[in-house]
């Protein structure tokens, strides 16, 4: 009986530990994400590679030579999207175009998926600005949710579009009225 009781107690302890670890992971803020700032931030060169993070009500982009912060409260719109880019690029991609019989064009068919994050914000002088970032798949939505939680606005919340679009825009309801 004691052996059985020990097994039950250890199973309960393992289950409780798993619950505590999963709830602690859910409460953590998102980790910094490697991103490319395509265009838009002041004092950061276009197509700059760096680290994007959200914390203390700010969107932080840190590049090796410069960094930029945008207040979440000044962000008027946050939009995410999915895109793809060439997997073989730069010099090899250009040189492969010279391959005979169109062999180089075959390499351009290989693409990798990326997420995009576009923000529209007001700068310190009240001017309207925008910035576009590209990052690994799945990272943009996490950053968007964190920005909205810290006070940023969005024109297309993901949860609202998924729930309301089938029921409110039904053609059957329009015909009955």
C-alpha cells in the first residue's frame, strides 16, 4: 500500500510541477526577436538587421550601430502579415542567373516564409511615421499582442475578425431585413 501511495503522490507532484511551469511560461513577456527593419525608423539605416523587443511600454529596435524606441501609446496602427523571400540571394543568386538553359531561374523558386510587422506612429513632433519589419514566422503576432496590451492601437485585431466576420456579414440577414 505504501508503494502505491508513493506512486500516486509522485504522479500528483509531477502533474502539479507541469502546471506551475506552463503557467509561468505563459506570463513571461516575449523574448527579443531577430528582425530586419526594412524602412521607416529615424536614425536607423534601411534594411538594418537587429533585435526587436517590447518592454516598458516601448518598442525597442537595437542595431549594432544605433537603436530606436517607439512608445506603444504613440502607435496608431499595428498590422501583421505573411510573406516570403528568396532563399538563395545576393551574389550566388545573381551569378546563378547566368547558368545555361535557365538553370539559374530554378534556384529562384526556393523561398522561405517570413512574417512582417508594420507600425504607424506619431513622432515627438506629432508627425505621422511608419516602419516595416520582417522576422521569422510566428514572431510578428506575438509582438503585436504585446504592443496592444501596452497601449498600442490596431485596426485589425485578430480575434475580432475571426469571430465577427461570419456572423455579422451574412447575406441571409440582409435579405431578411
